[in-house]
């Protein structure tokens, strides 16, 4: 044989070869060429080299699994399991089933969490395992969300009613019985003054009504001025006021006794306020009444009397039979206006 020397580049002399051509040995893939890596050697992220024909290898790399490892997972992450479960990573190379039922025991995602607030004053409640409802009664009668023990306007106490005390509380407002024993609000209590000029008094008319009584408004309820004798020449005075359409008449009375040696000379004078006109009449319940020395004659309820601003009776004789009762009536002139300016009456016997 003839030997021929062949020049071989230096870098080929020092390269690692997984198969020696011409030596009679085959490489790991069954060929005679040199392989860059042995089949089964790791490569990439999770791969290994495999033969690519008889004289080459390639990296077969599936990449990392869903958990970041290289093992083939038994189930895919997110795959359903159990009743309401889902597979999740246990570690890089394993998964496990994690059950996650909702707060109502079902598997559907709920619109709200039971117990959380909703609406104006409500809370979410379970309506089966996979549904919730907003149980909202709305605001109470006071504008809050708490349940009130009573409603505004409900009766309480003697004559009271419940009222709001803020938005979530209620209290009993009870003024008690009125002065007549009822619960209605009265314009005034028994005995309080009433009428346009304040000369009347309220009196109960049942338990919930009062009426304004003018004690000097009628002949039978005349104000008693007292007991006098015919020696009382300057007996006294009184004031009063009247109002058109409401209180238009006042009555007064006085008892006068005849002393043995005195003359009976009853007289009455009225002074009108500026711009007002009151009409006065006086009547004498006595057999000794003969007429009027001053004033115009008049009659009332079977009694003789006189009317005018200045009245004086004509009483006959001097003796023990000229005593009796005197009645004085004051009325408001029809042309008078609605004021309470008082009149002033002086009298004597």
C-alpha cells in the first residue's frame, strides 16, 4: 500500500468527536459522522437531544409546563374537578384539586356577597346555592335604616304620639290631658280669659271643647256690684269693653236698701272713649220707681228703666219701701268699630 500524508487543520485535531469516521465504529445514531451531542443529553428548558438521521442530533424541547416545571402534568391547570373545584399547581411538577364553592354553597360566581350592604338599607342574602337577592326594606319612616319599635303618629302615653328623634330613633311626645280631661288641644284652659277684649272666660263643653262665656253678657248672669244703701251717694264705678259681632252687651246688678231717714236717688253716668259709642240703660226693680228724672224711659223684662249717658231715677217718697235691685245694661252702638277701648260708669244712690 502507498501511504499518503494528508494535512489536517489544527482545530479539527482538538475537536471532540462522538464518532470516529474511518475507525470502523458507528456513532450513537448509527452513522459514521461526528455528533455535536449525545442523544438523551439535556438541552433547552426541558428538552433532550434526539437523533436527526444517522449523523446528526436535534433538541426536542416542549418547554416548561403550566406550573414552571418539566414534568408532564396529570391535569391541566384550570381544569374542573370535584363539585366546584379546579386544578391548581401544587409545585412545579404537580397539580391538585382545589374546591372553591361560593358563600351560598353553589359553584356560580354570585352577584354580591351574603351579608354585604346593598340598596338603601338592605343586605345580600342567599336565594339558593347559586343566587343572591338584595333584601332591602328601604328607609324607615324617620329616614334611617334601623327598625323602629313604633311608627311616627302612633299613640302613646295619655294623649301623646310618637315622633322621630333623628333618623333611627323615636320618642313619645305626650302633653297629658287637657284642662277638660280630653286630649284635644284647646285654645285656652277653663278660667282663661277669652273674647276679643278678654272679658270672657273659657269653660269646658265636654272633654275636648271649650266655650267662651261672658259672665256679664246676659241679664241672668249679671255681674253683682254688691249691696248698697240709699245713703251711698257716690257708691262706685266700673269699667268694661265690648266688641262688634262677638261681645255686644254687658249686664251689672246692685242691691240697694232704703234707710229710714235717707232719700233714694239712684243715678248712673257713662263716659265713652274717644271714637266709641256705648249705650247705657238702667232698670229698677222697685215699686217706688216713678220714672226718669234724666234719660229716656225704657222697659226690659217687666222692669221700668231709663236709657242715656246720664240717668237718674224718679223714686217717690221717703220711707222703707223704696229699696230693690238695680240692673245696668251697656250695649255697643251699631256704628262703633272693632276696638277694645273701655267705657267708664260711675253710680250712686
